[in-house]
C-alpha cells in the first residue's frame, strides 16, 4: 500500500522568482555553509527570459537511480526520500544520468552524490520553508498533489464555476496547503 | 574568516595586473562592509581637484558581511568612485563622493569567488573585460562587445565563457560614450544608476566584470544564525508591507504620492495629476505588463518587476524593470499619462545603460526649457520638445547614449547643460548636481532635508526619508531611544508623527534614518530591510545576524560608530573641496515658487526654517555651523588623517563665500 499521507515536495516553476533562498537554506542545514553547490536543491536560471526552474529529487516510486547504482548505494529512507549511502557510493555519477531530471548532485566535500532527504526529523524541509512567500515549493501529502500547484487545472475551472459575485477569500497567489 | 572572505582584489588595467590584499579583522571592524570599505578607498585614494575620469580614480565593487548568506534581503552590491556626475555651487568641475547600490547576484558571487571587494584602477588601451574565475584573474579583449546593449552583451559574455552560472556586471553604450549618468548593470537588469559609476567604468575602457565563484562561505555559528534568520524570515513573510511590495513592487508609494500631491510631475512643477491612478501605478502595471517578478539574492520578497508586452505597439518585447522611479521619471515627470510609453522608455534606458532618473530629468528639463523659450530649435538641432512626447523622448535617449547632436550636450548632466547653454539653471531640480527623484521637496520635508544632506548628491536613500510618512516609524519609539538617546527621543516623539510639511522633527528623523540606512549598507542588505516601512525587520535583527555570521563581538553601539564614520568620510570627501553648507540646500525654485496644484497648493520652503533645519541637523552630527566636521568628532571616529583636509576645505569654502558677497 502506498502511504498517501506521505508528504512530497511539489515544484511550480511559474512561481519561482530566482531568489535562491532554498539553496541557502539547504546548504546551511546540511553543511553549515552558504553556496548553491552545497545545496541539494538547485535552481537553473534563464535570466534572459526571467524564468527559473528549481530541481530537486522527486523520490520516484520506481526510482531509476536505485536501479542503476552499481554499488546499491541509493536507498529509500523511512520518510520516502531516496538518498545516497555515502559509505558505499563510489562517485560514478550514474544516478545523475539515470534520473530524468538530473536531481542528484555532487557533494563538494566527498565527491559522491547527494539528494534531498526532506530534512529528516523536521516538520517541513528547509527549502520549502524558505519559499513560504512565493510557494514555488510546497510540501503536501501525495493525495493532494494533483490539486495544488502541481496541477492548476482545477483552480482554473474554479474561476469559471464558482458562484459569481461572491467575496472570494482566495489570495491572488493561489491557495496554499503547506 | 567567517561571514567575510577577508580579501580585497585590486586590478590595475594600465599594467594588466591583479593583486590580492588581506583585510585584517581590525580593518573590518573599522569599516564593517559594503559601503564602508568603498568609502574608505574612495576618500583615501582620491584627492581634492581630481578628475573623476582620471585613470587613478578607484572604481570599487563591494559586498557586505551578510551578502551571499541565508540572511534575507542581503543581495546588494555597492559601487563607489569619485563621481563624474555630481558637482558643487563652487563649480561644475568640483566633484565628490559617488556611490550606487544595486541588487542582483554580483556581490554574492564576488564573495563566492573569494573577494569582499574589487578595486579597479588604471585604463586599458583597448576595450577589455575582467574575468574572475575564483583565484584566476584574466583581462580579456572586449572590442567585439563594445557598443552592445546591456542584455545582449551579458548574454554574449556568458556564451563566450561557456558557463551559464557566470555573473556579469557591465556598462551599456552610454557608459562607453562617457555619458555622465551612465549606470552599471548586473544580472541582466539590476542597475546601479546614480552618480555615474558607469561613466567611470567606461573611462577605464572596462566593458564588464564577469565572475565565476565556486567557494562556499562559512558561518561562525551556523545553528544560532539559522534560528535568527528563520525568525527574521517569518517576520518578513507576515509583514503587510512585504506583501504589498510583492504585489506592487517599489510602486507602492505612487498612488498615495499622487493623492497627497508630492510626485514630481512636469519637471517638479506640480505634484498632482488628475485621474492618473486610472492609467498608472503598481497594480495597473502588474495587471497589464508584469510577466513574473524577479528577486535579488536570498530575498524572499522579490519586489523586482519584469515586463512583457503581450500586445500593443511593442508586442513580444520583454525586459527587466521598471521600478517606480524609472516609470515616474520617464513618465509622469514628462507630464505623460502613458504607462506603456514610460515602461518602454525604461526598457530602452536600461539597455543603453543610463540612470533613469537623470535621463528623465534631462528630458523634462529640455521640455520645460523649450516651452519657456529658454532653448530653441537652434540649440536642440531641430528637435521640438513638448510635454508627454514619448517618440521624441525615445529618439533623444538614443542620442544621449551615443552622444549625437543635442544628446551630446544632455549627456553632461543637467547642471552642466544649463551652464553650457547659459540658461535654465533655475529649473534644474538638483542638489550637488544630482537630480531629485520624483518626490516634491516643498511638501515632503523629510525628503527635502534628505536630498540636501545626502553624501552623494540629491538622494532619498541615504537619509532614508520614506520614514517620514505616517505609519512608518510610529511603532518604533524603542528604536529611536536606542539611536538617539532618551533626551532627544522626547523631543522627537513629542509631536510625532508630525505634519508631513513641518520641519519640526525632520532633522532628528533624517539623522536617525541616515544612520540606520548606513547600517543596512554596511551589512550588504537592502534599504527596505532597515529603517524602512515597518515589518521587514529592524537593524537589530541584522546586526545580530552579522555577529553570528562573522563571530565578531561587536556591540550595536560600535556598529553605529562605524556607520557615523562612513557617513563622515563620505561627507569629508565633499568638504575637502569646499563643498559645505552652500551646497546643502535647494535651488531657488523650491523657496520662491509655490506648489501649483494638489492638496498642498501654494506651499514653499521658508528660508529661515530651512536654515534652522540645517543647523539642527549639523548639531546632531556634531558638525559646526558651516557644515564641517569638527576635529573633536574626527578624533572620536579615528579619522585624524582627515583633519588637515578639513582645514584646506574650510579655506576654499570661505573664499567662495567671500566671492558671493
């Protein structure tokens, strides 16, 4: 049985403004340092068209990184996150290429790979918390993913079908379940 | 070193050499950061009477101790040099301290590359750009980039170096052609506009500085730093002003400004435009042209705008900006109701690399002078100026950047234009040669005093005058007590918030805000962080983060002394050229000509009250009545080396005053 209450990080690039707070939070949490290269979430910037794409591990159910790892170093934590066992990892970077979005990144201190562990033990991953003004990142249970920023279809239809002329409490930046 | 990197990079373009200096903890304690490091270099490595376009003029880029960390709102770069734009009543060839502050990501990557500050001197014999690849510094040919606009050149440099993570600060054609108000732009569209730093960069034949930084910053106490930073971030997130900034950007003052009639429409002749809120303003812009907001480094607010024209004349065009000042100075200042036109002009100004305020001022001055018959077609080379003529304005902007025809004259900055043509000096709204932003100094008295007392020429951000609007400083009595001491606070608080138009408590307000704003600049944080609209944190939150990041045991009092030191050294840069009290004032227009329209119709500044306000402000700083910093004060601030320069400056000032009699 899939635990539908297990929370995942949902990314909406349309809301990302390229402030890199998530990277700063991640590198501070995990290394006590500040640099995007020490972060497990990365924003790829296209400043010429003001477009920003955050990329972090989506903890796939059938994770190709687990399958491809020659050392069996990629494994799943109890909270669902897929991480690298750095003791076993040889740093071949196969997981990076096997991943459809290239989420695993190189740990600058060991040269092996690392991915998001959803800040084990914290109520909310730091990157999501750091994005709480923009909500480009949200931390939602799996059963809600389709109704948040991951899928806006219902929210677009809401505009069309809701009672007309009522006072709408929803903010212009969308509704957050975070 | 934590927080800091502890290195200063010096590049000499004449010799083609780069050297690295270590910054000692004692030195950093003295000057703290960003603006402080720069102001020290600019004062001590220039001299009275120096030509700002002299190769020896040090062009400095600095970051603050919080830049590039998890601290919110800390992504600012300060760019400083002796300013070619500003001048004194002693003569338009008298120059002083110039600096400008820009957002974006440049300062962050400067630190990641391993430097707190770059100081560029010398002049290359052909166009070049500097590529800083961590420890490897190379000076590369930029002939093929010369003449290219900001966005195009940024893209070309990134493609040439083959790494999308390279950050570029550069000048546009205006800087290359030594337009006096050319700006420096980084991260495609974050501009440092004021005081002509782009002109200094152009005079060095330096097109750009590109940075790749791969080294991390460390914190002295990461755990506590994180705790404090989260608290501050939560405060920012829930603050009403941050939410408003998010929706409207820096435009949030526009509507209110028009309602009380303080906007600088029609070259500062009226503050009120009927019905403008229908076609103009932050929400109108957001509705029509805003594509997606953009943020500076580590800023959760993201007030930056990005324009995309879905339809209309410019359909398909997109560019960064405009902020409120760009759209006001290229719109309402030209008496135009046309938001689309203003936004388009701001895009052009950005691409050409000019300061939108001074560029708008050059246009509006020409329009008023032409209307009044002070200049004719013969002066302008056949161009007919009339109010709200956006097409002519567009043409003239290109002429300024390329220094063609009449544009060549305007490129010198309004004060020098008026001097050269021999007319219209009375309709250049400026202090020390730098034009006012779009707030009328006759009504908003805090702005009025702030403009005049600012250490870089007319400016609302040095004496962060927005604090004067009711509601901004209201809940901050405790802060004021800390800043001014209990006795002064009583004076200040008694009738606060006072009337907008009264000077009564404005000297204290200016003094207090100036110091807080300077703390923000020292930390490398945004002006919205400290001494701004309530809720984005106060200086204490940031100084706490500073201590936790750097591990310096530096109490707030010591940081305040450092802030005072920085303000003083900048002021001293002016004083040593004899630019003192005579320049801390407004043009006659604001004393003689009443406000034309709006709720404050008929208001003007009273000369006696103004003199009183000047005196009060000087007293708070511990300056004498001529506006000079006293020897005692300089000794207190450990600036003994400045004392002989003050003597020299006083002599020049008194000679000037004698002549005036």
